[in-house]
C-alpha cells in the first residue's frame, strides 16, 4: 500500500507524532536512538555494536552511549558473543517491542487525522 503525502503533510505527521510522544511521558528517545531501535527491531538479527556503527556511519562509542541509555530504559539488552568475545550482540526486549508497537499505532492514528 502506498501513501501519498506532500512534504508539508509528512512534516506535519512527524510533528504530531513527536508532540504526542512528548506529551505521553514515554521514553524520550533522540533521533539517533530511535533510528538504532528501529533498525534492531525491523532488520533481521544478529546486531552488533560494530555493525550498527557501520550502518549509521558513526563511531562505536556513539552506539555504545545510545545503547547504554536504551538499555537503562529496558528497550534493548546486550551480551557478549560467545563465539567471538570481541563482539557485543544487541538483543531485543519485550519492552522495546511494545514501545515500537505503540509508536507504530500512534503514527497510524495521527496519519488518519491528516486531511484527505
């Protein structure tokens, strides 16, 4: 299914979703954290710090800081790769999946409010 939006409508939708996220007192993720979380949940695993850094074009410490914050919120978990102890595997959590499901529902809800 394809959705046709003007640039103004697309930005308006993004604006409304962001406002609802702030008002809901949910986790206040940065754009980088949101991109990382979406990648972890929408792309097939395994996910590593090294792989995420390459995908996003940022350094490993940048990914580590984002994962520290999201881990404290319970949205992701990390563990050492048992076969290569240098790698850190990022794991999905139920809380992270529910967070993104609610975000998806919010985007749909706000999209339905757009003028046709």
